[in-house]
């Protein structure tokens, strides 16, 4: 072996060698990551020191820019998708004519079939029935989305909308368990239902999707019946049951 070859490892039928140039290159490769991180940290700290005296102005500018971005996006969507301006009143109730789901209508190949919604003190609860995949959950969720969009100051996907006061939107939708906490699907459903029954008010919009699925037919019917009566008669909320 040449004298500048340095034995590095002896194997069964071979020996491995290294030369000073390779050793130097190896050190550069192994240390490059830590050196790059150290340099990046140094540059970041220098940049932060320069920005710190102007931090308050930068935060205000960022907040204003983000607000402008949201408002511009809402305006563009309203113009492009034919949204209407909602009317907010002090009288309790929800009146939606030609309502559409803002997400579903964008992914359908066929035109979205618009539909109305009417809730008032004399018509507080809706019970929605139909086959699987018939659009029941879409119809319920579109009401919640239209209500939420109206209350953040956005135009909404409908022909016309009149909304009374809505303090909160409660939903009991979907089936999932929480095994890490020792809660079955039925227990999760009942916990969420109990939260709604304890916290909903007469100005709350409540969406209840298939209450009592994790038990027998008559037990599930009893749970749904009792929940519906409590929401409609005791709390005088605006529930929609599927």
C-alpha cells in the first residue's frame, strides 16, 4: 500500500483504507449540517434584532393586510359564485330561499339543486327524513354554513336570506369513538348530546344527525324523542333532526 494510505478497518477477506483528502472531505460532510444550522440561527437572530424596534408597526400592518385579504376573498367569491347579501333582524327565525351548500356545489359535476329553509317561533323544529345519501346531511350543514357566513360579514350562497339572532351553532354529526379515553361511539354521541341539551338556548341553531345509533331501535328512538322534546319545548331552540 502507498505510505499515505491509512488502514481504517480490517475485514475477513479485505482491508479498508482512507487518505487525508477523503478524511477532510468526510469531516466537511459530517459537520456541514451543524454549521449550516448555526449560521442560520445567527442570521435569524441578526434579522430579528433589526426588526424588533419596528415589531409593533409590522404586527399592525400584518393584521391589516390579513383582514384585507379575507375581505377581498369574500368579495371575489360572492361576485364569482352569485352569492346574496343576507338580512339580519332582531326577530327570531331563519328564512333561506334557494340555499346552496358552498362546498358541495363546487365539486358536483351536475348543478346543485337549491332548497329553502324556514324556522320561526311557530315552526321551531324540522325533522328531516329520506334514504341514505339523499342529501339530508348536506341540507342540514348548508343551513349552518349560511348562518355562519352571514355572521362573519360574508355574502351567502342563496337567493335571499333573513336571519334572526343566533348565539351559537351546535352540531351532533358523524360517528366516531374515543378509545384512548375509554369512550365508545355511543358514549361519544351521548356526551355531545348532553353538552347540547345543557348549553343550547332559544337563540341556538342545533343540528342533530341520527341520535341513538349505537343502541337498540326503541332505546335510540326514545333518546331522539326526548332530546327533540327538550330542545323544542323546554329550551325553545331551533333544532333540526335527521
